[in-house]
């Protein structure tokens, strides 16, 4: 089942196959850190002999999310089973990796990649009666929130325009225009989105160009992506890997002018190559991204 598809109404969270919040045994009391802006890391430099400082880079730190719950709709017979499900979903692995934490609000589902760092299940007098008020804490090293589902846009290499000039020529000249070769991606979130680009072969010397700025991700013009192979360029992680074996092809990326999809805006991107191949394809995988 796709990530977040267990959520059926607003005010619900999904974590490791467990749904919390509205309509579940673990009612929503508070969610802290989800829409809050995490603490920033500053690098301002004090001005010498003057008031103030020179503005440096301002980067957002990790996101900490705390969900406070109250058990409800449980009798003493169902209470142990619900608590055990909560403990199982939040138990740490030997080497835990970040998992999707999904929250649905106002009809939209947003995801953070996080690890569960704390869990509180008070075992007081109320616990013995089948009632608990506690909290779960997650920490996401990437503070961005990604809207679900993931978006995908694709294009093939531009096909040469058909036809030619008709003589006697008349001005202004109308030259045949190529078709395809460009894709427009739109990010409706309030933060820049860093996409994953997928290049499907066969194609020699593929180039991905952001048309408004001219920034490029260009491969060695003598290198060919074989037929059927897919190379993934992760612009956030700055990796270049084959999709099936995860073998690095980073050494083949000759020009690295990384670019995001701007917040609340569009990026128009051109796909070109040294040689035309009708089977070659460029896909963009991205999420509307917010902070």
C-alpha cells in the first residue's frame, strides 16, 4: 500500500503501519513541531568596530515532532492489545533508519522522514484501569515536509521538426520547430523542492538544463547510458546511481550545477543529448515541499 494511504480523515498520523489520532484508540491531544519552524543554525559574523554583524547563511536544523495522545474507546480487555501495538510500532531497531511519518490535515497528507526517539506510556493508577495519557517523539534530520503523493513528470528527447523552407523564401522565415524535449514541473509548497531526475537509456551524453538560469547537469559526452538502464540523479543527496544495482555513476557527471524547483514556482527543464535516441527518457520525481 502506498505511503500514507491508511489515513482516512483529518487529524490522523501514520507511523510504521500504525494509525494514531482521530478515530483510533490513541486520540489526538497535541502535535508539536509539525507546523513549527525548527531552530535555525546561524553563521553571522560580528562587524569589527561597528554595531551589528554581517549576515551569513541561515540554515534550518532537524525537526522534532511530539504527538501527545489520550487513549479512548477502550475497555480493559482491548487496552493491552492497543498498547502492545503502539510499543511494537515505536520500538527501535538495532540500527534504525528514517521512516515515513505522515500527517493528514485539511485534506492533505504531508510526510517527514524520521526516527522515533522517545515514547512515554505512563504506568500510573489510571493505566491499571485501562487509561493512558502519553507522548511519542520523532526526530527528522531533514526538516522539510513532503506532500503525498509523489509527483512525476517526464519527456523524451526532442524530435527534429518536420518539413523545411519553401522557396522562394518569404520573410519572416518560419523554421520547423522540434517537438518535445522539455518538461515543466511546479512546486506548490513554500520551500524549494530538490527532485530526483531519472535518465532512461539508450542515450549518449545526456544533459539536463534549467532553462531560466542555464544551470546544467551534464554527463560526459562520450559516455552512454545503456538501453534499458536507468540512472537516478538525486539533487538533494548529490548522488548519481543506477536504479537497479545502486552502482555509482557520479564520475560520469561532468557538470554539476545543481538546481531545485523554486518554492511556489516552476522550473522549465530541457532534455538533450549528443545523439538523438527515440527511446531515451527523462523523468522528474518530486514532492510539493514546505517548511
